[in-house]
C-alpha cells in the first residue's frame, strides 16, 4: 500500500481515568494514535447508491492498524493536515478471520 499511497494518522480518544477519591475532578481524554498507509479511492457503487457519500468526504483504503484494530466510527483521521471523523470502516478480507485492509469513509 505504501508504494501507491501516503500516510495518515488514525486517532482514538478514550475517557481519562479519574484519581481514586477525586472522581469529581474532570480528567482529560487520552489519545491513542498510529500512522498508517492509506490510498485514496473512488467511492464504491454501494456507498454512492445509498447516498452516504458527500463532496469532500475522504474515501479510501486503510492499512490494518496494530493498536486501534478495528477502526471504529468516531475515530479521527488526519490526512494532509486535515482532520476527518471516521463514519465507516469496513474490513476487506481474503478469509473470514482477518482483514487485509479497511475501506473507510471520513468527513470533516
């Protein structure tokens, strides 16, 4: 994938853990992220026919993450300095047990 695409940053924010006895004090969310290979593609016919793709959406193929697998709706993708919220990430697989990459859609 890296031969034909570029790199994006996949990020997920999870709630911070409060200090025991001080649960009333707000805790900042914790960000986990990793850089992944990504290839921009055209939207598949199924997504277009469902009317879910809009102009400006990021659509493409994402390498399988090591720590944030599977990518989830609500995760963030940063590509070329622009941030997107992940709307869908569908595994593309050659066998039923493991994804070889993910078809994704993100929106600003």
